[in-house]
């Protein structure tokens, strides 16, 4: 695929005056998943971030905004999306402290030094290859299915990149939580935080947000679910806060 900015949808703002994203017609559009993962991630004093499979650069940009001192790197196997990610970083003014490496995370040893990051994040494909529906175009299929990496390969890459004590944050599907925990543990990344994402009260979770620590001790903290809408279908206060809507909308003339 040879995609240029002219073939993308145009810039969409996450909120008025906030991050802007040029999204691809052929691939996934800006999703809730990356936004919720960025909000879930504890930046702390970490300054070196890595996004494995950065796609259009959504997580990179949201984390750059969240942590003004951070230096960020993204790895993306699809050249067109690596280019799109760089365009988005430039549009948001982060290209001076963020970069995107075109490459395969399964070969991460050839791309970044060992133990060189404090925080690794990923919004990976959710479905094992050959299971269920397969998207009709290659970019969407690659974003949906594990054609370029498995959970085990993702966690192995995170282990290579993380310093001892560094954190790995990921969003995934609840039905694969056991596989994710096993893959993390096998890569010496101990799951430490879990938060379910629920569409409305009484519903089963549709996503899970997980954070692990390389070399961490035993003990998992299960946080209160993130509920997206109330029983009447309106956005919850927390979602409005994440997206800066309603009373949380930026006031005119204030920084976003």
C-alpha cells in the first residue's frame, strides 16, 4: 500500500484545540481503545516511552501530551502507517521528541537497545490469526489479527525493551486475558494492575486495561471498572473527563 496524506481522511480533533489525527481510509479510525489506554497508563517519572505497533501514532501523541518531559519511540511494521504516524507527530508539534522506526517488533533487538525504556505500551491486534472474521483489506486485517505478532512475541519484545522495574501497559479483549497474563509472566513481566472497560452498568466487560512490571513481585490490583455510559445511554462523568467534554471541555484561551 502506498498511502499519502492526500489519501487519508483529514485531521480530526480529539477535543477542540486538542490532539489532531490524520487517519487512513484503509485502516482503523481513531478508536476509544488507545484513548483509554493512554489515560490508564501511569506516566510517573518515566521519561523513555516505546509504543509497539504504533499505527497512526495515537498513543505516542496522547502520551507526549500527558508527559511533557518524555522522549518517545514508536515501532510500526507497515511503512504507510509509519509515515502517517510521523505526519501526526509533526502536526501536533512532537516530532522533536518523538520518532517512529519502521520495522518488525519481532526483530526489536535490531531496532532498539536492550533495557532502554521505562515504559512500553501497545494496542495490539486482538484476534489470533485465522479465528473469526477476517477484514477485507490488508491494513485492517493486520490491525485486527495477529498476522505480524502473537501475544507471546509482543511480550518478549516488551521484555527486551524494558529496564528492570519498567512498566508494560496494554489494552486487549477480556476473553484473552488468561493468555495475556501467561505471556507477560513468561516474559518476566508481572501483571500488577487490571481495569475492565464496560459499555454500561450490568454489562460484561468489552476491553481490559493491564499494566505489568518487569521483575515485579506477586500481587495484582483490580481497579473499579471504567463504565462508558450510564443506564440512560449518556456518557459517564469519567468518560467526559477523559475526552474533555461537558464541564471538562477546555475553556477558550486555556491550554489543552
